[in-house]
C-alpha cells in the first residue's frame, strides 16, 4: 500500500504543479481562474492525503525489528542493544545459526550450513571447501517483497567469499516475489577456506528501508 500511495502522490504532485502553472498564466492574462483554482486545490488536497497515508504505512522499526531466538523467545531492539538501546533501531543485529530476524513485515532465517563435496569431477573449490548455506524468508506484511539470496554475503575475517558455481545442482540460488503469508527457502554454495567461524551478512531492503544483520556460523554448528 505504501508504494502505491507514493506513486499516487508523485502523480498528484505533478498534476498540481501543471495546474498551478495554468492558473497563474490565466491570472496574468486576466482569464477566468475559478475552475482552475478549484482543480488546483483538489489536486493539492489529494496529494497531501497520499503523502500522509504513505508516511503512516511505513512499518515501525521499534515494533518490527526483533530477533527470535532458538528457544522461540523474542527480544526487542532495546534488549539486543543493551546500553546502546537509544541508538538507531536499524543498528546491525548479530544472530546465531537458526535464529530468525523479523524486519519490515518479513521473517528472515539462516537455517542451516553444511560442508558438501563437489558433484562435478571437473570442478573443485580453490580454497578447499564448499559451504552450502540455506535461508528462509516469510512475508508477514501486507505488501509483497523480493526475497533473494543476493541480500547475503559470506565472509571470513571480514573477507568476502566467492560463490561456488561448479556444482551440477541447478537449484541453488533463488529470487522470488513473496505475497502475504508466503514463504520461500533456498541455498547457495560458497568456496571457503577452513575457519572456526563464518559470517552470513545481510543487507535487506523490503520496503525502501534497509536492515542489516549478521548470522554467525561456527564451525561446530556446521553439519
């Protein structure tokens, strides 16, 4: 709804500007401007209502930026930031593998990580390991959004790891528009070195609002 109201606001604003110019021209040339003034006022009012409606429809970060722990308890932004609870509510969250982040009407989870072997005898990982990372998205909001693996990067010691494209598996990666109450799951392969900890970094903007989070994947948690 917010995106539709924004588009309507832009349209009404352009129409208002055009009608205002027409009204001014008529006034300067001493033509009748009553009808133009009424039209201008209507367009201004409609545009203002769309603008207010669009602002009101933006999800509240304070109510919607929460982490669901593995034990199914939820903690709010203030609980996760501790002494820094007065800072911006979009401060990056840090989660463990399997925990769910609720942001902008969406639920995002890094569900699993596992080392796998190449299924192509002619393709091997440069760094020695193939890490398969799985994700899940759910839309709890009123507007659809794009759920894609592109919102994630995998890093080791702050170094971004490359995707491994040498698998014969053609189902890796995903990009789907999710309607209300719909879910999508998928996975990607990464070429990674041996490490004690990996980090799945997310930059997700479902409705023109960017949310950031890191899922910490410890070697002991990898199946």
